[in-house]
């Protein structure tokens, strides 16, 4: 077991805290740590619209000069730099390396954001990976699909996140259309897409594994199975998620594979969210993000799984010896739960009112809901994570109750949830 003689951190900086800051600040504060915010030039354009959390002792804007930003952090007494989201992954690593504080390996840092570099890192480490090509030429991808991968193939931006422009293409014509769309758009961090990534379509069940690492030691916080829907145009959206018991044989295989991926990508100090397809040939990486998993509700996760990623990263930073004493598989399945991702199929929908959401809150297994837009605001039709209206958490020991309440949510969505006014019940 690794040991650490480092003094406890006094100040922690994290980059682009627009989403996770509201959870990280109190978790670190409970360990007596003060927080400094670093604002990158290219935050997630959707997350940056969220209310910014209060409680930072300082805000440092990064203008491109890593040495200058590191100097500012050093003067503020910062001895840890963390990434709050995808937009901060590379900058946090570079700042930690400049400061000489705990961080991730820097022999190929782009592999933690660039999906093609990620595949190359796995290939070089001998870890199973998906057949992949990256190109600015649609015809090159079509040729590769027809001669090597076969249809369907999955296209996405090379630094995509949150299902942004992720499309399963079933023909040469669709590949060319999606390729053109991606090349003519910016990613979620408002950066232009200059190439497109194409991967073989991985057939199987999809999971995600959330972990926390310190000094290269990985602890598994949760393993969930994704249930997704493929829309008629090929876009893939989230339907619902359910956790996997840690003693499930698939969970053991997924955990072992995930830790191999983290080692290949040199993830040594921080949280990670790893998406994996369990195929006929075993676990194969979809992608790994060196940051928190999304949709965190720590008190509910703690109640159902006995731990959570937010509190565990705070422990890793503040008390590494206590962190290292934890079992490798840090969670248990204490209660059954289901995350239901809301889906708006209406071109002219509006964000649900409190009155409309009352029907969901009345469900027997209802535990929590998050809506992403103020009530009454126009809603886009759901085609990816950014256009999903929110999510609902259901908890019950009865699996049939979870299924029934899930079906009721979908019924309410089809009926009136996104209508301007709830319809009167039939007499």
C-alpha cells in the first residue's frame, strides 16, 4: 500500500468549477481546505451558463501562460490543482506539473482528452481498444468503414464530451453528412472541430466506472450500466442508468479493465469517469475522462452505495493515509436505484412547471429530480446530453416499482410534461 509523508494541503485550486464547484467546495471545506478557482479560456459553453458557486478565496484567470498562472497559484499557497470538468483536464495537469504538486503523468497528457491519442495509449500498453481512425476527409472514413470496420461506425469530435455530435452511421451517405456537420461546428468548449474521429461500433452492454486515484492507487467508487436510445437519425441519448453490485462477475472484469486503462493513460491523482462496452471479446473502452462523473448527488449516492466520488476525492487530497486504507472496491450496493434521464421529443416543448413535476414527485419511488432549464423556457428536442431536460432519481427495494415508475415518467413525457400547461385529467 502506498504511503505518503506529504503535509496536508491548505489550499486547493480547481479549474472551471461551473458544474462541480457547488459540491467540491463544501466537501473540501469539511477538511479545512480553502479553494481557489482557475478560469480557463474555453470552459464548457453549457456548464458556464450555470450559477457560479460562492466560497472561493480567489479567482485566477488563465490567459494561456502556464508559468504565469502557476506563479499566481504558488503565491496563493496552492499545493493541489484539480479539474472540475472536461475543459480543465489538460490545464490542471500542466499547472500541477509546473507547480510540482501531485498530478497525472505527462509523457502523453493529450491522451486524457484527445480520443485518438487515448486509443494509441491503450494500444501501446497492450490494453484492448476499439478500431479507430481520425480524419478531416469523409471519403477516407467511408473507405475505412467499408474495408475495415463495417457499418455502423460511430462518428464524434476528437475531443467530444457528453454525447456531443456522437452519431452511429449506417451508410456512406450518413458518414459524409455527419462528418460535414461535425467539421462545420465547434465542440462544447467552443473550439472548432478540425478532424473527425470514427470508431467501430461496439456491440454489447455499456457501463461506466467512477474512480478516485491517489499516488497511482485506484479506488472504485461506483459501477453503473447505461441504457441508451439510438434515435432515428443515429444520435445516441441516455435513457436510464442502474448500479451494478460490486460482487457481480461483470463488475469485477470492468473494474480490473478500468484500472488498466487508468494506468495506460497515467491517471495518478484525481477522479475519473470511464465508459466501457462489455463485448463478446470482453471489456473495450468507449472513452475515459479524467474528471468527475456527471449528475452527482452525493447524499443519495452515499445512502445507496456507501460512498461517493466527491467525498472520496476530498479525502484523497486531505488525508491520503486514510484514503489508502480504503478497499480497492470502495462501494456496496445498499439500496436499488435508477437514474432516469428526461427526454423531450417535442420540437416546441417547454421546461416543466412545478405543477407538471408534481406528478413525478408523487411516484412511490421518487427520491430526487434535477431540471436544467427554468420552468416555462423553450426546450430543444432532445438529441444529446445538452438537450436533455434533466433527470429523476428513483429508489426502491422493489425492482418492479422502479420499472413501473420509469414507465410512468415516459408516459407523463408523452402526455403533458413539456406542454405549456398540464392537461386536465380526463373525466
